[in-house]
């Protein structure tokens, strides 16, 4: 009740209760002598949507309880420390950091008898604190001990069994160290790599340590191409650049997964519990030592990441970047329709015959175009929108996204390409002009810009390119909405009315585009939207009547045509003609149904 009263102001609650009670025909007591039972009943109706119950967070409570219990045990001496040699610096190791350390372990009862040590072969253990790294997760007592140390420090610790190898989170084992004994540990922290430079590629198996940061934001992934140097273990020979395609099994799977978390220019060391395998490019690694901290290592320098995009997801439009441009994807790409200049050489895939060279045909001048107007094939335009200025890419394109569609429009270049031909373009994006945002323009300029865009969309519609016209209308409506959101139209007069009429007109044209493409449900939505803005719009009634007729909703179509006649006396004769047409279409549909069912029952 308290939550419900807080969610509704009391005066509102009472008024709603009274209205609900009257609607049900029940009586409520006058103010000041209210029947509490009836008030509660009405209030439950007013607050129909029950609030979810407040439940405690069990995970958070469990973690908090575990931390408090651990702290209490530590205060009782579960882990004791004696510093033998001071470390350097002020930074301690933290959870998530990669630590390299030497250890010597003995039972507390036999301190002089060392069970296990890394000092014999000089290879330190490599672990990620608080995580299951390449060798697993350390005992909790060792993690706490290492987090109390600085680089170069050497200390002795006494660790109780519950914080040793018997701890439930521990997944690393040492032969001879039981889970019930108190241990003495001599630890030397060799180095700390902060967690921001550490990634666990696969728990208990593979860890990546970044030695040198890369640049950019994209990681290599299928079907990207990569140039990398990979040094396996302690091999003496200098690594050579390797060229391979991600996802092609050219290198071992887990090694590729680790490289997939790198950036161009990055240098990383990869630690693996076991050999990651071998391939024609990468030989099998051999572990330089044996024992509980033995690891296979791979040092990788990612020299180049060649962006390859499967643009439509079916390998019918493949874009490969061969020269980097200026800027970053996607913020510096011409994703929105705009004017641009390019240089392009088009070839028939297979024969290599050149059918289009913009330099040769333009006398060395770049080729100018505006995207969204179906000037160039869809495959080329989609890739241009994913490029940055100065970038050169090679695009391989199936006939469906190349010139087969443009051939029906007697396109000059399409006439040189045989039907059904795959093509390849090498294209450079020289520059593009960022489109104007209506919200950034004075209202008068915004109106003129919007009218110009609508004329371009109308031209596409009139030439039968409904898909492209639809995209232009939708883009213009998005910009008009952004302009409305600024509040600038609230203070305007005639310009505001002009933009309002423009929005109605574009939405009606969207309905027409949807109709021409057989998208009648979408057309209905657009017509309804117009009638929300302009309830007496005769053209909206006309288009909606057409759509209802396409959907065989005869009564709804008749209502729309009658509403059209009421909204405009000039359209009465047209409405009458459409009503006659609806009667005829309905009769034909009924006769067709009758014949179909008659044939069914005569079988």
C-alpha cells in the first residue's frame, strides 16, 4: 500500500478510485467517512500494474560475506609475511595483473626440505592474479602474498591450508604439496604487467601480454588479411613476415584467436600451457623446460592488418583495403548520401579486361558523383560509403550488385559489361562533401535544402527507382525530425508551415514507394501517420483506399474513398469511380473464390 500511495499522488488516487467505483456501479463513502475496504479495492484497480518485488542480490551478498570471512581469517594469521629484501617503486601487484615470480615451497614442519622451486632452471612462474591464466589460478594465499609485494621484493610467507592448495578457487597444483598442510613459501616478485595489457585468451590455457601498444581500433578477424612476424619459443632464427587470411587455418586456431585481440603495430607475447599446434607457416613449439611452470611462448609483431569486408554477408561484394587513408572507420566515412570525387578502374574478373577508367575518360580529372542516386552500381556505392578519404580499395562484385541492374537503364558503362559478369574495381576515394544537416541551418536555408532533396527523391520515383527514392525520403524525414527536436520551428511562421507540408508530402510519397514495391502493410503505416498529422488529407485517404483494395479489405477501402470525397468536393467524381471499381473487384474476387471452392468440393 505504501509503495502504491507513493507511486500515485493521493488526490489522484482518490479521484481514480471514485471513477473506477462509479464505472462498476458501486458506491463509495463520502470524503471523511471512506469505507477503507472499498478504497483498497479501488486503489488496487488504479494501480493495475503491480510493482516487482524487491529481492536481495544473492551474488553481491555472498561476495560481501566471503570477503568479510577472508578478512577475519587473515587477521587471525592465515597468511603471515616476513620481508627479506625490499622491492622498488611504489606499485603493488593487483588482481588482473600478470606477475612473474620465483618460488621455493616447503612444509612448515620441515622448513629446510624444499618441495618445489623455480630457482633450479631460472624460469619464473607466469600467472594472472585472480584469474585462470595459462597455468591455472594460484592458491588464494599466494595471490594475497604477491599483491602485498613490489617488483624486486623477496619475502617469506607462512600460508594455512585453507589459503593454500586446498582453496576452492585454486586450479594450479604442485606435486608433493598436499591440501592439508601449512606451507612456507619464499617468493621473489620479478615483474608486474598491469592488467590493462593482459588478456586471458582461454582459461587455464592461453594468455596474451602486450609488450608494445598498437594503433587504430580494429582487430583482425575473418576475412581480414594479416602480415605478422611470429617467433616461436627460443628459436634463434629471425622471424620473417608471414601473410595469411584470418579464418583460413593458415596458423593454429588458438594462436589466431590471440592475434585477433591485437591491433596493428602491437607486439605481444603469448603464453600457452601446451603447444598450440603447427602449420605450413608456424612450426610446432618445443618447451624449453619441464615442470609445473613450463610454458610455450610465441612472440608476435602485428605488422599490418588489411581490412577485408564481406559487405553483404554472402561474399558477393568483397572489399579489400590496399592503401590506408586518413581518418578512422566509421566516423570519417561518407556513410550518409553525399557528393564525392573518386578515381576508379573497372575490370572484368577473370580476363582482366578494363571497361572503365575514370582518368582516361575524364582527361585526368576525378569522377564526381552523388551517392543515393543510383549513378554507380550498388556494390561499388556500398563500399565507397565504408571508405575514408585517401583510401584505395579493391572491390570484387557479383553480377547482382554490379551492372545487371543498370543495363536496363541504358547506362553507358553497363553497356560495356557482358550480362552476368563478375567485375573488379580498384577505387580511390579522394574527397567527399559532408551533407548539410537541416538542424544546423537557418530555417529559410533549411527549407530550401529540404525542397532540393525532395526534388531529387521525386526524380528517382518518376524514373521507377523506388528503392532509392524511398531511402531519400526516409533520410529527409529523419533530418526534418531532428530540426523539429531543436525547437526552431516553434518560433517560425510560414517556413514552419512549409516544412510541415513537406513532411506530409514525403510521408505520402513513402506510401507510394511502398505500394509500388508490394509493401502494402508499410504503405498503411505511412498513410495512417499522415492522417495523424493532417486528419482531413484527401490524398492520404486515396492512398490508404488503394492499399486496402490491394489487401482485399473492401469495406475499409470504401470508407477511405468516402472520406476522400468528404474532405475534397473536387475529388468526389474520382471517389465515385473508385467506389465502382471496388464493387467490381469485390464481385470478381467472390466469383473467383466460388470457382475455387466449387472445384474443391467436386473432387
